[in-house]
C-alpha cells in the first residue's frame, strides 16, 4: 500500500509540472492567468495528504498511538464566485499504529498493526482575495471509515473457475471496522498558475467521533492540492 501511495505522489507531481507549463497564449499574458475569474467554474483536485502522528485515548487507560504517514485522494468543487467554493473530497490513508490494552488486573499489553482509513467530506472554502494568490479558510463535515485490521471472527475461503486464471481460491477474514462522523477546519494559501491549473497548500485540523474513544480525537493534517480547472 505504501508503495502505491508513493507512486501516486510521483504521478501527481509529474502531472502538476506538466499542467503548470504555460502554453503560447499563457506565456504572452501570464499576468492575466484567470480570464473571467474563478466564479462559475468547476475544479477537479488531486491532493497529497500528510497526517501527523496522534494518540487516541480509550477506556480505562487504553490508547492507540497512530504513526504519521502519507495519503492521497481526489475531489470535485464548484466556484460560485471568486471567493466562495463548495467541494466534495474523498481521501485515503494507510497508517501503522501501536495499541496499548489494559487487562482487568491493571497490567498492560502492547501490539502493532495497520489501519486503513477513508474520508468522504463536504467542504466550504472562502478565498479572501480575488487575485491569483489568495489565503483561504475552509470547514467541512463528513464520514470517516476506519478498518483496524483486527480480526473479529474466523476466516472463510471460496473457490471458483476464472476464464483467465483457471481455478482460484480467495480467503476472507472479517475485521473490526466502523463509520464515524468527522469534522475539519483549515487555513492555507492558493496560487492560480495559469488558466487551467492551480495549487493550494493548507493546514487542517480534523476531529473524528470514534465510538469507544475518550473524548473526540483530533488529527493534524497538511494537504497539497493540485487543482485542474474545467
């Protein structure tokens, strides 16, 4: 999974470099990179996400220390005018963690594992300025899917005949998963490079209502968006 994320990151950077190269018309009028402004346009975004390490406190002193790692995603947004945007964003992550369990006699035990997460959110963005470089503020709400990769039952195996691979068998083990309401807020800066391409970088705080957590865990997230205007 980490290798696939790195490949995605490299591909996004290469695509961004290609999109940011000005064509003949843009080279002559680079100071007017957004004819007509942002208003009334759709944008497709490819974000690279860095999630900082965090601790999730559980019941009776149990806890989970989640390690920092990279993620990716994609989104679609609509600019009502130069200042206001509404977008939908889907992001994916794969992070290692160390969990501390507390036995009934007070002793503790630690184990390591990986968690898969994905978040679907609806976000509002306000750009403070009308120009090509502008700070922004963002807020949103969504659903975060968490797969702890902790088995919750015995596995099952099914087999079938495939026209390409012949006789194939696949095993499945159910794991502990949940869907939690999440919230986010962030600030950052956007740069419109040319007519079709922009970049924005921001810092976000995300809160997830994890069912068995003590309080509402929060996470620090840094996000670089490659934005393609349609």
